[in-house]
C-alpha cells in the first residue's frame, strides 16, 4: 500500500496514531501535528492503557520518497522488499523508535498495515466488542465455521470481563445468546458456566487461568485472533524477533558442539554461532580411585557439588567435588565425604532427594535411606522380594518410587513409609523414570507377560493390557514387525496408573532417562544401540550407534546446556558422545581401564562436566582443558591418584 507524497515544498509533518502499541500498529501521514505516542515500556502496556508523549511532535524536514527498481531485497529473489520494510517498521515501533518508523514509511512509501487493522486492534484493546466483531468479517478470509471460532474467542473474553466486573446477569446473557450457539463442545460451555460460582474476581482469574481485563489478556486474545486474519493484512506481533529466534535455533541445532546458554553473549547478529570442540568436556581432569571393586552407577546431587557412586564392593561413596579455576580444572580437590558401608550386598541403584538431604541406595532386594549430612543409615526397607533395579525421587520432592525384578513398583513418602503398591506389573523392571512434569512413569524391562485387569482395576479405569497403535521408527515402519517381545517399554499415566503405551523391542533394555521437556525417553538397547523415543507420538525418533553393549547393564544420559548431547558407557572401556538432534557420533573418549564403562552422569549445574564409572574400580570426571588444547597432554595420560581422589594430568 503506497502513501502519496505532498506536492507542497513546505515542511511535511508526520502524524502518528495517538495509540502506540507494541507489535504492529498503524502510522499515518497527514498535515496535523500530534504527540509521538511512545508507551511506558518499549511500547508495551496493559490492556487499554493510555499512551504517553515523549515530547516529539513532528518532523522538522521534508521526507522524500525513494523509488527503487524491482520488488525484491538486494539480489535475493526470495525476499520481498515490501515485506522486509514493513517488518522493519514494525520492529522500530516495537522498541520505541516511533519517529524513525514514521520516517521509513514516508521514505519507502509502504504502510505497516491498513487503517482497518489498526481500528480492529484498538477495538479489542479497548473492549469495544461490537465494533471488533463487525470489523472481523472484513479482515478474515476464513470460511464461516472458522469465523465462528474467532467470534467465540471474543465472546469468551467479553464473558470473563463481565464476570470479573461482577455483572453476572450480563455475563449470563453472553453465555446463553452468544457463546452457546457458537460452540459444539458441551464440556467447554460447562467449564465456562461453572465460573459463575467463583467467590471473587481473584478466584475467577485463578480458575480460568486468565489474568483479567487489566492484565495482558486482551493482547493474548489479539495473538489468538491472528490465525484467522491473513498475515499480509495483520502482521504477527514482533515478527522480525520471531524470525531471529528461528535463526538462532537453527544455528544452535547445526552447532554440533553447542554448549553455551541462549543469550546475547553467545549469539550475535554480526556472526554465525559456533562452539569450539576445545570447550567440550572431553578430557579427564580427575580420577576417583577409592572403590575396591567394579563401580556400577553414579549420580550427581541436584546442586552439582556432590557425586554418589555405587559399587560391587558393597559400598556407596558420597564425594565432595570441589571448585577449581577455569585455567586449571585439574587442580580440583575431590574428597570422600562419606563411605556408606552398611550394605549386605553389592550396591546397584542410587537416587538423591530433591533437597539432597537423603540418598536412597539399593542392595539386592533392600532399599537403604541415608542422611547425607551425617552419613548415617536412617531406614532400611525390605518390601521387594527380588533385586531392586531402580530408585526415582518424584520431581515435586514428596517421596520416591522403587522398582524391582519382582514385577512390583512401590511408592514411598519422604520418611520411607509405603504409600502405594503398583503390583501386577507385566515386566521385570530393569529401570524406570518419572517425567519432570509428573504426568508419566516410564518403565523398561524383560520377561513380559500379559496381565488381565482385575475388578478393582476396571472400577478405577486402569488398563493392564492396552491396545496402542504399533510402535514405529522415524520412517514410519513398525518396530519389531509387530511381533510379541519379552522386552518392553511400558509408559503409565502416573496419576491413574493406566498404561498409555506398551512398546515391544527386539533387545534387552537396561536404562531410561527422560528429557527436561518430558517428551523424550533415552533408552539403552542391547545389542549396541541407544534409542530415543518420542513419548507423545509413541515412535522411535532416533538411534545412536557405535558403542558396544551385549551382556552388561549400561546406562546413558542427556548432557549439555540444552540436553543436546547423548552420552553412554560401553563394554569396550570407552565413553561415547553423540549430537542428539542429528545422531552424529562426536567423541569416543578413552581413559578407563579393562572392563565396561557402566554409567555416565552429567552435572546438573555445570554444563561442562560429567562423570563416568567403570569395572576398573574408578570414576572419572570429564571437563574441557583449554590450556592443553594445542598439543598438550592427552586425556589418556597418566593421572595421579591418592586416597582423596584428587588427580592431575601429568
């Protein structure tokens, strides 16, 4: 849309809409003089708040429009010049450069958006619902059914604002006369009608998950209505920022060694993002050598300052991992804080409580709870009848869960009191994990048997033998050919205990870890693979190959600042590291002695540190070592050992 330039040679004043909003809005040019309209905070205001002037009233010189050949930007045939300029105009307004945006409109001849869009935006922000709905039909190109959905969103906002203002009678009329005819979802209408019973406006906002008329709800409504209006008519809010975010994520995904936070320091618009291999933890800086037999498991405390290890020597050790200078990580002091000796059998599973005050360990069928401040055993639990294979503290800190080869899962409170019994599990559980959002329990195991639901299960809606769609790999092919398998991953709804997924696999499954977004499960699969399962879609998303696993329990984990690495032990004494999103094998890290590397654990507070443990009786701490990057000592060099577990590269 072009704006004609004045024929007069006198000063051409620039008039700016008195309502200046963050995101797209209209700027018009005329001969009147108005306030700049800059808002209080970068153009962002609560619903319907008034603009403030910054004291600039007009341009002091004529702005000549520039005519350029062609319609694309530079020589790029894929970027339309008008679209680019309109995005720049929008972005200038977003950050508060209102006069600059107006100047660019005058010089380019492009207007950000039509006056009708500006009017529609202001109608929504000022709660002029009748005019907003009337104008909506002129802006959208959607069919009638889709337009109804847009009208329903506007009606819902109107209804909630009336309830908030305690105008119950008017709200009821909106519900009956406007919302009910537009919705075919009875549950949705029932939920809205139940809000009439709210005791006060605060209760309404809480139950409706809505921040009220004075909050950002009207702006949220505008964003929701965007889907019904062509983007060329109403540009999505902060569109250039969204494109820059997409570019940032693209660069992150293609940076194989990415291990830096997503901030302005690590991502610049002036250069492509790149993380150096030298910043990746691929060097052993410390060897912890106190155990007298194979070390089977390691787990970091949530504060990242202590490491627990479990060994075949019937002990668990709590290590204090000291600080070090960035220039000399190998100077780190690591000491044995406590040696937990009261295990009658080799120690297998480990789990820290959310506050790090209690460490749970397993020894055959026993569970032991330890006070991590004193190193004393505070409880011994003997409910399982076979080896306890997994211990998991709940993400809300309310207790923990245990699983065993006896086909039972137990839920315990913080004090070790039994709260719930998940008996009748169809597999002998080899490992399990709870998703961080506490919606699912993911179990893996062997010797699957179908268990029919009991009467009690049926009354609670619990499914023992679900009929999910066949599990598929990334190409859509059925995993395992649809055959019955003794090895399974079974995913439960944590609250109801109903089985959501029951996925057969060809090989044995020995370990499961869940991504921070609760979507993916990382599972060690014998022989010689680590699998990444999409829990939401019930499909195999990716396979990581190269490591060796055939006879032993090998554990893997996610690692890095965004969980974008997959790390696993291996039976060939090496540690393997892959790029999670591409499956590229990045590192094969030597250093451990004869036997398997049984478990790895990434420090939750230090994205540049992880630990591994091995049959060679040792635990290794892996970090970057910048001063050794250029031809210095290798990670497989001799490392000093002493009773404190302190080690330096020599």
